[in-house]
C-alpha cells in the first residue's frame, strides 16, 4: 500500500502567508486559483495549540502556511491578482504559469486542478 503522508525528510516550514517569499506566494496562487480556505488543514503546534494552515509542498520544503479561514478569505479579497469573485485573474495566471512552468511540482498541481475542472463540466 502506498504511503500518502508527507515526505518527512524535507524541512517543514510554518509561516504566515505575508512572510513568505513573493515567489512562493505566487506559486500558491497558481496552485489554488479559486482561493485557499477550502484547502486548510488543522494540526497541533509545538505548544499544543490547534492551528489551521494551508499545506504547500515544493521540491525542497513542506510549507504549512498559517491562516484561519477568515484570513484566507481576506487575503484573496485584498489581492489584486484575484477578481471580485475570488478567482485568479487570467492575466495573473498566465504570468505565473510562464514564470514557474519549469517547476515539476507546479505543473503536476496545475494538471490536477485542471482535471478537476474538467470533471465538473461532465
């Protein structure tokens, strides 16, 4: 049976969205073009407190981007890359796709979300 847990050999980084490098923020937007709130998970931090976060994995690191559902919604509504409906604008999406096209983990995640979209059209 295949193990679907995260690769624990990668460094695990827990950060707030606004403290991430701009390139990681853009990659997250590309992978989650319709927002983050529906992708949040909860975990217990080192102090024993329950925290919600958006998981995001690159080739080098496993990120847990700390945010509440409300913060996730606020990030999208305040971000000029998203339209009024909370969807990544086509021009932003194209720019990010061109910028990060060579990253395998981005291509895999975009393909996954594109196939999900196709399933909904059936």
